[in-house]
C-alpha cells in the first residue's frame, strides 16, 4: 500500500509529466511542485510559445517547462533523460474527433507511447506511470468493472489507448520496465474543455435555457480531478504496483440525464433537455455503462476517492462561471 504520510517522498525527486499543459497534467504538475518535486513539464510545442494551462499557473516559474511533441522521438528522449519518475499523460483524448482523424490518434497515442517507452529503456527511470482510460472496457459486460473485464474498443480513441496499454504491458514483460498503468474513469474539474460532458452541461446551464446533449441514458463514473491526481501519486509510491493496471473510480454511476438535472439544480437554472443528433455517437459506438470496481486501488495503492460528486461539481461550476469567456457555450466541440 502507498503510505500517505510519505509526502517527504517527493522532496527533490526528478519528475517528468508529459501532457503537462493539459487538463489532468497541469493539475498533476502543480501538485508535484507543491510537494517539493523537481518537476519537468513536457508540453506540446505551439508556434505562439504558449504552455496550455500552465501559462497562467502560479507554479510555472518553479517548473522546468520543455516544449516538444510526443510524436517526435528526439524531443521525448530529451524529456525523459535524467528523470527518476515519469508520468505519461500526453495523448489525444477527444472521442468525437477520433472518428474524423483516427490516424492522428494512432500516431499520438500509440507511437507516442512507444517513443516514451524506448526513451525509458535507455534512461531507466525508477518508475513510469502510464495513463489509460475506462473507455477501453467499452459498454460494461458486468458491473462494477474490475481490471479483468474484457477490453472492447468502441471508438478509434479507445483503440489507440488500448494499443498504448498493451505496449506498456509488453515492455514490462519483455524489458522489465518498472511501469504502472492507471485507468481513470471519467474525470472532471476546473480547466476541462467543453468537449467533455460536465463542462458541456455547465456552460450551457450558465448561459441558456435549452441544454443540447447527445444520448441521455448512458451512465458514467465521475471523478474529481484532485482525487485522480492523488491516484497518480499513489501509483508512483506503492511498492508492489509495478506491472499492474489499476482502476481509479468512485464505484458510483450517474446517467447523463440525471447529471444534467443535478447541475441545473446547482446552478439554480430551470432547463429543458434536447437531444442534438450531432452529439450522438455512431451506432454501436456508444458506451452505455461505466462504473468502476476500485477495490484493487484501495488494496494495492492505498487510494480511495475523497471528494463527493456534488462537492466537485460546485467547485467546477464556480470556476467555469469565472472563466466563461474561454468557452463557446452551446457550440459542439469535437
């Protein structure tokens, strides 16, 4: 089990976060700085020099920010060199866009992960924490979903992440790389783009009376980002976690319709729900039900979620209200 008293573990640890400019990655990079880690933040290179969500981070001056591309082997090797712990979060994640550009997902998520693993073989960090997704399970064949559940990839995004997971598994068996795969169920919180369901609902609730969504009946296991970040940290510390894949989830599910109604209540809005055909996944691609069995995370990592759904939603609503100018409410974002 991970010893939660080991906050001193991170003091001066040389740590890399790939995808550090993104939603979860930025929260993780900031938390590592808070804990005293020497944090290298690998962000996607942009011509304007921006660092994604780290642009306005109060911790950015205490990180080494390295711009590059997970698809470029040389920049990945540069990022991994000298690191003791590597958190690999760099990925393309939007499911709807994966239907339009599947090769870009293969290139980023599969080839990018291969570059990371090859760099790790050469540089030998003490541990690599790889990010999976609950989408690799597809629609639940039984609930709650444990790590032995069959994999069924119902979108190009899910297929690319499954491919990356299997590469990580292969490198553990073939080269004894010290890898841990964490498999978060749906994460939400401040900074998430409106291509995700929670900010898509919140931004519409704050600005309009009719909420346009895709299918309303699927259920999801929603996790606040701070809990997921702590799960990553536990996976890096837990002595016996190497070689394992571990679910991070609450073990509770909520339908999209009920979620929309709950957010409307929390924003004090009266809304009408309307299905938007553009937001509906292709036939046979909708994942109908996701709910985690988190018993392995509790046992192996010493991790359990602490933040209730309503508490996390309130924090996210307040943050979104203050940052509405960064969204386009009602516009369907691929």
